[in-house]
């Protein structure tokens, strides 16, 4: 039997939680940044989320190249 990959393990744990009736709370990037204020990556993700009105596609196709966060924005290729 193969060992589980980290993704498979996380999926199994989430499935078990749902089956047990636990309520799963998903935080948006701003809420995640507030929970961990020392994380630079979470702060960047939160700012881009705020600037794009919570639209992931807008972050991906952002055209504001003068933004200091443009080179490190999330969801970019």
C-alpha cells in the first residue's frame, strides 16, 4: 500500500470532519492575515484580495503594474 501524499491526507481529514458533522469555517485572505499578523505572504494575499474586491480572477489578470505588490501577487503564473 502506498503512503498518502500530504494532499490526500488533508482531503481524508476534511472528509472525516464533514462526516462527523463538524462545521468547516473557511477564512478569506484578509481574515487569515489578521489571525497571523507576522506573515508577509498572508499580508500580501490579503491586500491583493482587498484591492480586487475579493475576485480571484481580477488578481490573476491585474493590470496595475505600478503597484509595489504586482511582482509578488498571488494566483499569478
